[in-house]
């Protein structure tokens, strides 16, 4: 049965939380102008993008060589999508004219039959659709479609949507099982997600059918991508694909038959998200069950405590169950964005709040850590332990950076984080015909319609400092509906007081269900207990055996050198150690508290000797921890999440 849980329009959601409003406000104020300058190669200290320049070359308006990553067209598309979300939320109006000019440039770069890709149009027109494994044509097309849907939703302007429809119609003609059609699929999944969105906004079911086709054909034998690589071997785009296998792009089995998360983590998340969309769109229970299996494998055996996924620094991929190293991991920021996307879709598919527990974990830790407090520096890789001295080029640690970077030659993460935070409201609220769902306890407001009643909600969250939140519920007429509030597992013993009277709401699929039936305003107060807690990992996680991590609410905490000195690897702590909740660090946004505790430092007694007989001793020290999401926003240095445990 098709579910009907949808996201309210972003224009009806306002975010007021001191932490998240800092980032959402910053997107329009700082990221949009900064990233626009980057896309136009106007910042001399920043790695060149070539993005806008490439469109001008493809449009025949500029002479020169097309440069940059094969898929850097998507930087423009994700910038447009981010702006669209800002516009819908009432921000960024000063960039709308710029966006319209960019859209016209994109339109001029589009070929007569609808094809649009600067790399193949300029560099290799003879190779169109012949290197799906590496060429990212369908990936770029998907981000174009997503931007078009968002921009149309925000502005009502159809120019970009028309461009996307023309390209999508071409794709629908080119790919399929019919005579003369290409029986292939994307090397990097993304088009599947986009076609579902396009189907919903246009009402054209053919786009959803094509998304389903791309999933149904994936993994059939012979393997299309593997066979294609044999034909294109002399024309390699990515030399590292010498190690390519069918696991890498999740084409080793039919998606409905897959049980473990394999291959490139971002590709996997985008595919799993599309699978959830298709399961919902077509009432496909086999696909739904596959999504559940894959979600369980990711979150129960292959995910970091921060919601990071994809542990291998080589090919950015999943490895084996419980293989979760802390210092040389990859955990691409985009992969955690993808995990949020997958979790949101699974919640909409099932009505189960537990999926949003993981969405929250990824958001509050890895995704926020991927962007600086000022919005102009980014992490692509998100380690849980950092020793800056060994993050050396030309070594196995070269992918780990000790400070956020101004940009990347492969720049998917900055724009992906931007579009995620600009659309954060979609992860806070959802609704169906009889309920509003509150999925994240982030201070915000919503105006919507349930049945025929206009409803205004105002969520004020003080969970991290006062262990409570309040909800104002206003309806303009008598009408029965329910508010479903996700109650996170870290909020102990919640007490619900509605209009001064304690109530005991039913807890259903992780939601506290509060019934509303009369007009006017009601206030719900929820209090409980949130305490700092030491966390351990499954004993199969070898990297974390005998170690402890510290959490407070949804936030993982870490030690930084600027607060605690060097050699953080020498720190030991007991699971019984009391943790004090302190003041927020002035230099960090959001008013999140710091945590302090007493631990011990191990001394070897060897002095300057490299080796010698052990002469261990411990010294006591007071340590201060800050949220992992905010690390490296002050003085660079060592960082550590998992501490060694004493008994």
C-alpha cells in the first residue's frame, strides 16, 4: 500500500534554533555568495572550479579547453538547488536574477535533442552514453532534474524545469529494453531519485517507470558496467578504476536481492534512497524489504557512532562488518547526507520514527562537522581521531585533512552540505491527511493545513540545557488530528503536560501521539532527563575495543588539543567517571554545552628513548570535551573521539 506521508512546503517552516539557525541563515548570507565566486573562479586562493566557464564553452560563447572534474556541472546544479531552498524559505532574493542568468546559460549549452553535459559535448561528443561507468552523464542529469524541481517549487518559473524535462525525455528514449535502446544504467546512481521527483511534480508516470527500470536492470548478467569497462579500457577517466569491481557501484546483484551495504558509500545511499522511493511509489513490498535489510546492515554493522559511513580511504567504500577504523577512515560528508536521505524515505515509507534517530545522528555530527562555523571551509573526510603530523601527502593518510579546505577539485561535499542545510525543514516536519509528524526536536515553527483546519505549530526546544521542550498548537477550527512527536531514546522518563494537565500519550512506532480536536491554542510541555553518557562499541569493532566515547543528547563529543594538550592517545578514562555539564565555548556557535571529566594520562617512563623496559605511570588531569560537530573551529590540532578505558 502506498504511504502518503509528505513534507510540508519549506516556505511554511521557520527554523529558530540557535545552532541550526546559525547554519541555515549562513547558507544564504555566506555560502551562496562564496560558492558563486568559486564556481566563477574569482577567488585566487581557492582551487579552480571551471564550472561556469565550462557552460560558456559548451554554449559556444567562449573559446578554450573544458577543464575540471568530469561531473563538475553538478556544482552549478546544486548551487541552484540550494538557492531554490533559500528562496522558498524567504532568503537569498538578491541571487534570483543571477540564477536566472545561469539557467539561461545552461539552456544555451543544451543540445538540440535535449542532451546536456559539458564534458561530453565539448571534449568527447563521440563517446556520449558509452562510458556510463565513469562518465557521470546520468548522475549530472539527476542533479539537473533535482535543481529544476526545487527551483520550480520555489519560484514557479519553468525555464530550468523545461530544460530538465527535455533531457529526461531524451534519457527515457535512449534507455530501455526496446529495439535500439541502451540496456544500461548509471555508474553513479542519482538519476533514479531525480526521476521520481520529476514524476511527482509533472504528473508524468513515465519518469517513475524509468527510475524503476534503472533499478530493475541493475545487477543483471552479464554485468553492463563491467563489460563496458572492458570496451573503454584505453579511455580511462579514473585510473583508480583499475581496481573496479561489481560491488563498487552496487551492480553485483539485483537491488532487491542485496543484503549488505557494499561499494562506494555515496552511490549506495543514493540507490537505497531511490529504492525506498520506488517501493513507496509502486507499493513494491519486495523492494521495501530489501531497503529494510540494507538499512539494518548499514546502521547496525557498518556505521560510525557519528553517523559516518564508508570506512575505506580507497575508493570511498564500505568494507566488512565492524571494520570501523578511526584515524584513516573516509566517511565522506556526502555519504552522511545520503544516509539522511535514505532515513527520511524509510520513515515516510514505514511511518516509523526510529529511522529519524539515525538521521539525527548523521545531521548532528558528521554533516555539521563537514562545514566550518563561518561557512567557507569544508571537510570531505571525517575522521574520529586526528594526529595532524601523519596526515601526509603521498601516504595512506593523504585523504585525511587536519583542517577544513576552502574547496576541492571534486567539490560534491560543500554543495551537498549546503543544499541539505538549506532544506533542513524537510527533516523536521512531515504530515499525512490526519497527522503532523515532528521528527527532529529543533526549535522551529510550521504553518500547514490538516483536513480543513489551518494549523500553526511552534516548537521551542531547550533539550540540551534544560532537558525540556514545549509545543504550541493552534488550530483555526475544531478538527480532530494528531501530533506525532518522535521521542529520542536519550530523553529519559519524559513527562507530558498538556494545558497544565499531565497526560500519557500512546507511543506508536517511536512517536508520542497527542490528539487535538478543538480550535484555539494549546501548549504541550515535555520534560525529561538527558545526561552525558559513556558509550562502548560492539566487541567486534576492533578499533574501539576497550575504548569509550562520550555523548550528550544526539551529539558525540571529542577532545581537542587546544583544550587538553597533545598526545590525546595517552588519555584513559573509566566508564564510571562522572561528567559535568559546563558552559558553551564562546568561540563556537549554537550554545551547546561543553563537558568535563577527570581522566588519566599514561606516561611510559622512557623519556626520549624509542624503546625500553616498561615503567608506566598515570597522572590525573581534568579534560574538556566539545561537540564533534564543531571540532577544528578554533586552533587546529589533535582530536580524539574514542578514549582508552580503565577498569
